[in-house]
C-alpha cells in the first residue's frame, strides 16, 4: 500500500487491534475480480516465528529495517536478539499495536517514503510474503533503488514471497492469465483488505517466480545471492546490495 | 433466499462442499452497508448438535420439515432418532452435501415454494437462526400461512433466532436505525453470502425480538407457545399451529 491509511480505511490495522484486545478478528482479502477469502495471516501475525521462520530472520544482521512490520512479529524477534530494528508500516493501527507490544522503533511510513531520516541499515527484511509489497515491476524498481540508498555497502535484503504459478487453483491461474492479457505481471494481484466495515484502498501485491524476481532486480543495485529456504510455492531469499554504480 | 441458486452463485453450497471434501472453507457474510465478516456457521454446520441444541431439536415430533437444512446437521440428528425428515434448501450444493451425508429426503426448494407435494408435517424446524429466513414482515406472513397449510392440526414450528437489539456492537445498532428510517424492521438484514469467487444474490434475513415475533405471527394461524431456551441474544421458540380459520 502506498500511503498512510486513516482510521476509516485501515482494515488491516483494525483487525490487528481487535485481535490484540481480545476480540475475534478475521482479516479478509478481496481480489479485484471479486475473489474473497480469509487472509492466510490471521493469528500468525501475533505468533512467534516458527523455527524455520526464525532461521530465515536470523539472516538479518546489524541494524534492520522491517518493511511492513504488521503486528511486530519479526521486529520483536530480532529486537530480542540484539538487533536494532526500525519497523515501518502504512497502517497507523499496526504501528500502535507494535508499540504496545514493545517494538521500540515503529513508524507509519510506506516503503516508498524510506529516506535518510531513518539512518542507514545493514539489512532490510520483507518477510511473510512482504516481498510482494514491491507491487509491480515499475514500483519494484523504484523501491529497490530507494532501499539501495538506505542500506550500507555489503548490506542485504531478506525477503519472502511465493511463486504464483505453483498454485493448483484454476481461479488463480485464470487471474494470472487475465493479468498477462492486460500487460501486467501474472502474479500482480490487485486487492484490498476488508475487515467488518473497513476497506483499504485497492493496491497491488506482486508475487514473483524466481526468474521474475531476478529480472526485476536488474538495474536496481541488487542481486539474488541465495535461496535460503523453500516450502511448496513459498520461498525466502537473500538479496545482496551491489556496490554504488 | 427466494429461489434455487445456480452453481455460479451458490456461495454457501460451495463452502459446504469444499468443507465436506476436506478443503479449508470460510463462508463470509456481507451486509448491504459493506460490513463483512466470517459466518458464525463455519465448522458448526457439520458438527453434531450440542446438548442444548439437541434438546431444542427434540421438540420436533413426528414427520418433520427442516427449512434451510444446510449440511444436514439437524436433519441427520432427527432422522437418527426415528423422525421422518424432509430437508429443503435453496442451495443445490447444500442438498448434494446432505445426500452424501445420508439425509434420506432432501430437496432443492425455497420455503416459499412448500406445497402439498411434500405431504403434511407434524413439525417444521427453522433452527440455527433459520427463523430469520422469514426475511421481512410481509414475507413472514406469506411463509407462515404457507407452512400453516403444510402442517397438521396441532402441529408446531420450532425456530431459533436472535434479538438484534441485544447486540452491543455500535455498527449493528447503526444498521438497525438506518433500517427503521427506511421503513424496514430494525433487524431486517440485507445480505449476501460470499465464498472465494462466488456471491449469492442479495436477500433479507430477519432477526426479531420476541415482541416483534409475536406481532409477526398475528393473522398467520400461528401463536408463540413457549420460549424453549435462551442464551444471550439467541433464543429458541415453540410456535403452535392454531385451528383452521
């Protein structure tokens, strides 16, 4: 999502806040073709990382920028292990949830707004499918160049996403084909978050195969260094910052 | 819902069928003001009745018409206890689920279509909030008169619903007020079922306080005989058929 949400449209944040305060909460994801389902996030937003997720997060060294920090799941984990973490999220209520849960540095900010005011980082994390916040091929280029400036030489980006073409669901396959026919990337999912009376603005979420990810990185100052883990369509990567060009 | 659904819009039925076949399924309810949440039904559609629900269902004696039989929860329970049960539902996939689960008599039919072709019944059940299928004050009158003709003298209707005015949720209270300002009953909820790519047509679901229920029954040949059970805003009633006028 591109800019800060308001209390009127922060569907994701309201779901997180309700969950934090003990009310049952189901974040719903609506796709532009009307496909609607319960988010895969749910309770996991508040759960400690699994052993596998912890191993992935451990690749974030030094001072860490957590993009799309949500309820603070990864920020808390890394903070407890001695990293200095700055969490950003476009959801004001998510940031409030992070603060209440003990994330020391949490700011309402889009990844497209990251600048020198946050200082420089050794690592950026975009975990739990957050690499999809790259949004589109064009937006990905802008964001990656911006993150390049925010990260020290030798820095890294640890990301998780999924290969959309591994889904066996014909409704998803039809959506990918429709995307391509419009000149969008297959896994460029236009969606919004809904929760009770709240609806976020529509935004693009970009799922990428590994080949697509490598293509998106070209010219941005980043290079795919390693696939850290994979499980079905999901995979985690370490992307390394190239020298200043 | 008023008429048979098709495979294209039978959102409820698709959710039931996916659940039956072991796929995760979340039925979603969207209200006309955009309020969206996970159905309270969910897994309970397939669960055996609780002790309390079983006690309520036991009030259905003799030959039973199960209106809105869904996945056959109550039909199976009553059938196993020797009642002859006919289940009807506007969802073709729900009826298919009922048959696969062993409901012996299940038909795709709206309660507004009930006629002599089904034979006569000793009891009608509208359990699990199904009394709300009465839909609106006008529709309720039509349905109740039709059920009066379908039931033998001395017959009964066992129904469950909830008193909408006991909700503490301000979004619900605002909806009730808006309804009244339009000349609708407060608890007359216009909604549709959504599940993945499927959306049902919009339909009215009528939640009633006890006073409202008694008022709706006037002139239909039915009379509120007993509140069998209540739990918070939810309550179950035995409604008795008056003699032919």
